């Protein structure tokens, strides 16, 4: 420390501290064309870097989860067909593997991980679905579970306290205000408190023991609203709205802060990213994405699943931003 204090260099520490996890984007639409890009955001250095893959995957409006070192992409569309395929990305070898497909092709499907399993819920193949199914990675098998109480596609889902919560979406092109909860122990869905108004294309995550729901659209108008559901009181509350209205965007929690990125506002695709700190109840902008993206996947990836020998400019897991 004495040496550093006496150093005449403007920045004696030339490298940002490595994060324990990064935010990662997969696929989506860029300027109305499918993209195979995979980028990740280093919160320490506040920069985006590309992730190279030996194979390409093109899909939009798909479900995505990170589980045990793999990224799973489920359903979606390649703009010509609605997909039932499921692909797994290996973060060590940077390769994709084809898995058993879901029971029915669907886009705008919700995907979550819970207790070592992956759930694919709702979506549309031209008609909204109640369908829900569970994937067990160890035997590469999908099994049907109890269907939802409402038909819904383009909804948002999150897991909290061992249960799955799914909110909003569309039924026959009408925005839903209803929300329901799935208990895997009883294989039952139950209705929870409805939102104040319906919306679709929103995103949901667990933040500070609540379900945060942000953005989406109502009758074509993108939203910047943020609301939070408390399962203990079974009530929704209004939170500080985002800076930018957006739908079909990315949303994740990293290091006790809530990040949103990309999506579509009322005019064009966005490359803007912002983060929310509940302690200050304030949104602030961070580094823009490398390209405006819509309908992509967004997840938190833990650093220790990377193989350092496979990535350039690494010390213990992630590339260092210039």
C-alpha cells in the first residue's frame, strides 16, 4: 500500500478486480434480423465483451436458464418456424448440444430453474398455452406437470421460496393482469393477487425477497413501470420506474443490484442498460450494450464454470476489459 501511495502513475492498478459472475446475452433480434451473438458484461470494468462459440444458434423470443454450468435455450422462433428444440451451451468447451425437445413448439415461453430442474411454461404456437413441463437434466427428459389455470404467452416468471410465480402475458391478444403460483410438492397452481393492470412482454426476477416485475407493454405501448409482489402479504406495490420504457428485454440481479438491458421501446430496439439499487431507490445508466437487441436471453453466469485455458486474456476466468 505504501508503494502504491507513493507511485507517480496515474493508475498503478491497471486491471479491474474480477467479478464473481457476469451478465450474458444469447441470441435475439438485431435490426430486425436474427443474431447469433453472445456477449457478456463485466460489472467491475463496466464493459461488454463477445463470447465466441464454435457453433451458431439463431433464435428469438426463447426461454433461457443457467443451471450447473450450462446455458439452456428453449423454444422460440427462427422467424420462419416456431421451435420445440432445446439446446445446451457448454461454457467450458464453447459448444452447443441438442437435447430432447419440449412437447409442443412454442415461442414467448417462460423458462425457470428450480431444485435442479428446468421448467418451460406457457407460450404460443399460434394459440396461447396452459402447458407446463419439467426437464430433468440427468436423464434428458421432459415430463408434463399440471397445466396453468390461465392460458398465457409472453408472460414472465421467477422462483422464490421453492415455488414458481408467473405473471401477466397474453390470452387471445388481451393483456392479463392475473398471476399464479406453482408448488412442485403438490403439483398445483393457485391464483395470487392480480396486478393493477394487465401487461405482456414484461420481465420478472427475485430481488430482496420479492418478485420484481418491470416493463412490458399494454396495447402496443411499451412501459417503464416497475412493481413488486410480496408473497408474505400477497400484495403488489409500485416501485421507482425505469428510465427507459421497454419490452422483450433482459433483466437480472447481480451483486444486490437489478439490471435491465435492451428490448424495444415505442420506436426502436434499445442498446441502453440501467441498474436499480433498492437502498437508494434509484435507477442509473451503465455501459450500453454493443448492439440494440430485442427478444434475447439474459442470465447471470458464475465465473468458476469457465475454463480459463479456453478464453483469451484471462487470469482466473473472465477476459479483462481494455
